[in-house]
C-alpha cells in the first residue's frame, strides 16, 4: 500500500495498522465517551439514549433497541438494519466493518470481534494489529455469551446457541452451536413476510 494511505484506511482494508495512530486514538476516545454516556443514562431517558445511539452508530443506530451497557471500538464501522436488538453487556470490536441485518437479536454478553493480532509473536511485539469484517444476516438470533470471530458470515434466519464460539461461516436457516460452532440441524424456512408480521415491534428504553 502506498505511503499516503492512512492507518484508518489500512485498518478497514484488513491490513496491519498502528492502533496508536492519533486519528484512531481520537476516534476510539470519542466512541468511549459516547458509550460512557449511554451506559450511564437512566432507563427512562429514551430520547437521550436515541440521540447518543444515532451519534455512536450513524449507520442504523436510530432504530436499534439497546439494553446498556454496550461497548464498541468505533461505532461508525457498524451498519445495522431496522430493529436490531442488543441485550445487556454486548460488545462489538469494529476495527473492520460489521454488518447486521434487520430484526437480528443478540442475547446478553454476546460479543462480535473483527479485531485480531498476528499469530507470530515477533509481529505481535511490533504493536501492529489487523481486523476482518463480519456479516450477520437478517432475522438471526445470537444466543447469550456467544462469540463471533473475525471474518465470519452468518446467514439469514439462523440461530447461534448460547455460549458458542463461531470461527467459520454459518449458512442460512440453521441452528448451530458449540465450540467451535457447528451446524446442528436445519430450520424450517418461514417466509420473511410472516416473520415481519408476527414479531412484535420493539422500542428503545
């Protein structure tokens, strides 16, 4: 990559980057301050939470249903479909893009990690890091305590069992669980129109 590319661009391109770059440090600090405000907000401060989430996650934060506390690296690298739900204590390390489809649900303490480090100890000692994007489809249910690892794609309507560690892609319309997470069985394919009609609408508290 040519010298004029910023550390931010390297990070999003999946190349090794310096996390101590001033631009990245400022962006992380801005996100930390916003998550601190979100997590300190009172349960009846709906408008305040909505304003914070729109600023923290510009790409879809306006319709997310969030139960604080919530933590992320940057926020701006997260794209959410309509009516995504995060239960308490979820984490997204978004050093690469994270795309989450509409109506997807995350149980308590679910964690999404795009961030990783070189396997070689000498490279790790240099302080350089890297990340790989994660895509989670529509109408997915990620059980509590599940961990989604860098570079993974999860297909529409699939269910990830609680406590699973997802290290490889999971297709659509399956129940998958375990460490490492594997397909357990296929799920009946319910039409999306019926799902949208039958699922109750949720609103941010």
